């Protein structure tokens, strides 16, 4: 059974490298748009890492944001970043897929969480864990490996991470991702099909799972060389998913 990925091997250099990637502003903006009105809303950031996405929603109007991560080093780093920035995000060291807390959140963020499920049963368990902390009608927002991504069409390296391997298994793919070309900064993701995500989410009480690929704005296109975003549009390695808890 898979567990929440532990990023103790990632030092601050690599965390900053990922946060500063070319595509990160597009991902933040897409999550913010899908979150809906945030005033008076409580956010939980599951497998939060440095807290980047939960902090982004907090700074754009959420009443509170709680980040949870299995890595003590990442939680320490997240607390330092919030202290340096003066924001009020709170953090909890623990397994984001095994939380014992009331369903009190309006928005659950799960960025690069579901892609660490190594079986369909584990994928459903992760969706159930996310649903369990949401109020009825609460929103789940996540980022996963795009089901349609194919390494043969491009390795995504200009956008902050390089896909170095894609391996077909019986019912899904494995995708190995490298950051900053360093062996220590590599993760292996499970690339599940869209229908597999949708079925797991529906069984967990999150029906109608939808997909939104981030799209560069005209200004973002103007700021980059011609053709820079072509691969991002045509063969994106990531996609934002969203659903509401039933009830």
C-alpha cells in the first residue's frame, strides 16, 4: 500500500526550484479559479509540502488554511516560509490520508497526492480520505499526472520538471520525474486513466469529477519565446481535477 510521499530528501534548493517553475503560476491561478469564493472558507492542503497552494488560497481570501504532510522536514520548511511571509497558515505533521478530524473544511487541496496510489484500492482510499474532511458540498481540488501525457511527445523539461521514464503496467503507467537533474530529487508517479480517477472519486462520495488543464494567458505567452507553451498545451504532464462532496 502506498503512503503519502515523504520529501525529506528534497532540500530547500529543490523546493524553491519547483516553486519557481514556469508553470507554477498557471497552476496556482487555475486552482484559485476553481476554488470559487473564498471569503469565510476554510482550506486544508493535503500532502502540502511547503504549503504553496494552501497559502495561495489563504492569501486570496480564505479564512484559514491548514497544511498536512508526512515529511517533518517539509512541515518545518512550510512553517519557516509562513513565518517569513507573515501569513497565518497552520501546519500539522501527519499522514494526510489517515486524518482523524471532523468534516469541517470547505476546500481540500490535494496536489500531487493521488498519483502516489499504487493500486486502484489505494486510489479510492485516498479519495475517501479527502472527502472525509470536507463539508457536504465542499470542493476537492487536485493536481495529478495528466492521463493523456505521453513521453514520446515531449519530456516537459522546460516547465520545471523533466519526465525521464514512462512505463506501461497492466492497468496504468509509471512516470518517473526528475527535478533539477538530480538523482536525489526524483519521484515516481502512478499515471491512472481519467475513468479510473472518476470511478474512485465517485465511490468515495465525490461524483462528477472534472478536469481542467491550466492555460497560459496572452501576457504569459508574450513573456516567453514563441512556441514556448506549445508542448504545455498539446502534451501537458499535469492536469487539475475538481469535484464536490455529495450531500
